[in-house]
C-alpha cells in the first residue's frame, strides 16, 4: 500500500488492526457498519488495545448466521474528555 493510499484510507477494510477504519466517534462506527454491512445486526462490541493503541472491535451477524468482524481505530477520541 502506498503512502497516499494509507493517508487517505484506501485499503482500509477493517478486517484487522492493520487495516482498521479510523473514526472520530462511536456514531461513525455504526454509520460505517450500516453503509458497508447492510443486513447485519450488532452482536458484540469489544475494546482491545493492540500495540498500545485502542480499537473497538465490532462483531455483527446477518439473518443467515454469517458474521462480520470489523476493527475501528478509536485513538482520535478514546480517553479524551
């Protein structure tokens, strides 16, 4: 992945911490899921620290039982008041 793609989010599918979707709020996480995973419903939301960086890891499932796990980089707002 080139620097331009990295800086502007191309290749970020949320399948891992390395390709996590960068967000500014939890609302943005759910908006991204609604746009990119239609037909899926929330099952689990976990906070994980990977290499000292905070991530929300969302697990959603559709009516056929298929799961989608998506990593969100929450370092822009996590722990800030």
